[in-house]
C-alpha cells in the first residue's frame, strides 16, 4: 500500500484467480452500498480495469454463488455466520459511540446503526421462525433514541463546563 492507494499488480481479466480477487472487491464494495458505476471507479483506482457491465456480471455471479452456498448449508450454520456479522457491526457502532472525540451527531448515528442492525437481525430471525417478535415486551424502562442523544448532550455540556472552570 502506498499512501491511501493499495498497489495491486495489473490483473488479467480472464484469469480465474484475477476474477476471484476482483469479485471479492466487488462483494466488499457491494456491502458498502456502492452503485455499479461507483464500484467500477473504485476498482480502476486499484488498477483493475472494468466497466459497469463487468461489475453487473460479477454481482450476478456473487449472488448466484451465495444462493448455492445457502442451499448447501444447514440453517444453523447460516444463522451462526449471520450472528457473527451482525455482532461485528454492532460492536463497531458502539466503539464509534464511545469515542470521546466524536460529535453528538456522529454518536447519534452510531446508536442508530446499532439499533437498526439489531432490528434487522430480529426481523430475519422472526421471519425464519427462530424468534417471535409478536411477544409483548415492556420497553417503558428504556430510553428512546432522542432521549439518549439529549442525555448525552447534557452530560457533554456538563463535562465541558467543568473542564473550562
């Protein structure tokens, strides 16, 4: 890696290993929510010359591969892998929230990511019949997102005031 740019030797387009490497990049960039044209641009900065149609074909191949993999795996294995990925996202969101140098908006966004991830995870598990989200749970003791942000702002203001004295 040189600076922010990762140096990758020029990859032959048809080589099986090159395609595998390119598709791994495409998969990672898909996870970031990039459009095909954006993925193609990022790959070009890494020395991988592709156009939007190649990215589209790679995405279709990735989806097909994932679909076949899911059909071969028992549901318990899939759930276990999903759990690991969701926990990584939640852990990163909480780490971002705890960073003392971030603004309240960044912290609020981190909390939103954590709660959205938990909600998505619950929805998937509910759809699979693993859990029942229709069970009545009393959440009256928990703070809303707005209350969490307000509380954080008050604590931060109080701490900033005591530091300045």
